[in-house]
């Protein structure tokens, strides 16, 4: 079957660059917390928002910006995202204070949301239905390589040049990506619908309120403010559902959820995010806080999983094109479950460091199977005019899983040690000793059990999604 677009390889290259940049920035700041705290005269409880604000903003805007891409052009929004991301990266590099750095990271996150919420739709527009698994395999590979490069570059740049250059490094890459995007990434078609502004505002408010309430609970414990914000978030979500069921072209077209493969793939992404990212957070705290490793050395122990996942992802994507997402993605979840169970059984206060390496290889293999397969299942089961909305919704579900996993991880840590100490350990500026170490490991194991249950739910949704035949023509949902 002939290619949909003669420039498909260049389009894939641009999307891969965008994924790579977003991935690098998800990890490159981890090793810079001590330097940023000292240089900006800040505190860990404040500077930790350099990460948290990025996560929240991407979650808030992904669905809306994906829908806007459907209306005004995915390539326009994608390229605009690159431009915003690049400019904001420069501003982060010159930020004179912790507050300005957090504000510029929020702007950078808007650019990242524009990129991520439209990139999956661009791939679905460009590649034939039975070949998109391979394309998503390459984006999964770039995500893992980016996370790997972020850790390496973050450690090296912060140590030898200065933390500000972890942001400046995005500038030349972003300029090249914008130029390539303007030349090659075009819109095959656009809808003529209007923006569902009331629905977008209601959805954004719901996500912001609930996400902030959850993260504030992780950092400060249960308070009347958290409860109030969460209740207001639920009310905003109900208002959004009422609005979007009445408008002609809603922010989230609920008709998409009538497709069983699409619906269950989204829930698989949500619960996989809930179950897996918290494991990484807890391992970082364990290696730095309990074992006393430096942030850079602790990150090195996590490398093998990224390498395995990055190398195998394109191959697993091709397998999902051939056999469908269900067997490949579900097997991937089983590997992740096995990896977390391995940590529960074998990881103690003084376990050998190579135990971590073995565990990351197991979970990395699972990630290589799950991510490209599941993403392609979502995007292969929507029609063209809804791909931006579907891409944004997928990013929303993944981001909500990430936020929830962060809350589970820090709530578990706070059950054994003070919350302020948990944040300092995560940032690599403190460690726990003596009996506190045993308490932290016990809390970590308890959290692993909860996270394991989330992964089991992901596996159930992955399996019950049903089988698919990507060789057939795409049908409307």
C-alpha cells in the first residue's frame, strides 16, 4: 500500500525531536535541584514546583489544545508549541528568581502540551493505519532516550557548566525543529467547528483544582483547603460533562468512548501511569535517601531500563501493527507487574545495587511493549477529524496517572518520614539513617503493593479492549 505522505520520514523525524525535547526536560532538572536551590536562594519545597508546575499545566491543557489542533490545524499548533517551548526554555535559563523560573516553566509546559497533544494525531494523519505502531515505536524510543539523555546531560551540565544551560540546550534544537516543522508538517484537512470555550474552561478548572489538591495533600497532608479544592474540582467536572453533552463539537467527544478499543486503551494508559511512575519516584528516594547515593549515581542505576525500552520500542510497535495491541501491550503490563513484585520481595535496606538494575530491565522490557502498542491502539480507532481531541485525551489520561502516582509515592514516604524530608530526599539533598531507613523501606513496600494493584487494573483494561485488525479501513466511531 502506498504511503499517505511522501515526506512521512521527515514528519516522523520532527515529531521524534519534539518527543525527545519534552522527554529530556522531564528528567534533566532532577539533578539540578541542589544547584537551583543555592543559586536562587530558594527552598526545596518551592523549587520542587519546577517539576510539578510542568506536570499540572500539561494535564490541564492537553485535551483543549488537541481539540484546537483539530479546528485550526495540527501543524500550526504543533509548530507554535515548538516556538513557545524554545522561547520559554531561554527564559528559564535567564530566570533571576525561583518564582520567575516556575512561571517560565509553566509557559514551557504550554508549548510542551501543544507538541504532545498534536504529535500523536500528526502521526495518525501521516501513516496508514496498519503502520502506525512502528511510528509510535520510534516516538517511544525517543522518549526513553530523551529521559536517558536528560539524566546524563543534567548531571554533566550542572556539574561542569551550570544548571542554566540545561535550559539553553533546548534553544538550538528548538530552532531547527521549528524550521523543519514549517517546511514538512502540513495539515491534510481541518474541521470548520468553533471552539467549545465554556467546556474548555470547565475542564481546565476541574483538572487544575483536583491536581493541585492532590499534590498539596502529598506535600502538606489532609487539610480543609485540599478537601474544598477537590470538591470544587468535582463540581467543575460535572459542569463540564453537562456542557459537553449539549454542544455540537465538544472538547471531549464522548462518542469516541463508544469504541471499546479506544475506551479501554485510555483506561489502560491511566492505570499504567498510576502504577508505574510512582515506582520510579520511590526508587529515586530509596537510592538517594536510604542508600546514600548521589543523584547522578542513583540515576545511572536506572539507565538499563531506559536503554532496553528505547531499543526495543520500534520493534514492539511493528509487532502491534501485525498482531494488534492487546497481546503486546498486555504482556508488557505483565512484565511491569513482575518487576514491581520483584522489588517488593527483594529490595531491602542494604540490597545490592545490581538488584535495581535487574528490576529496571524487567520493567523496561514491559514499557517497550506497552507504550507504542497502546498509543497506536488509541489513535488507530478514531476518525481524522477527532484525532487531535483523541491525542489530547490520551495525554490527559497519562498525565493524570503521573500526578496520581506522584501522590501515592509521596504519601507513602510521608507515612514513614516527615514530608519535608521526603522532598529533600527526592531532590538529593538529604538522606535517612538508622531505624528511619527501615520505616521508609516498609512504607515503600506498602506503596509498591498499591502501585502493583494499579498495574493489574491496567492489564485488565488492556486485555478486555478486544482484538483489532489494522489492515482494514478505519471506521468511524
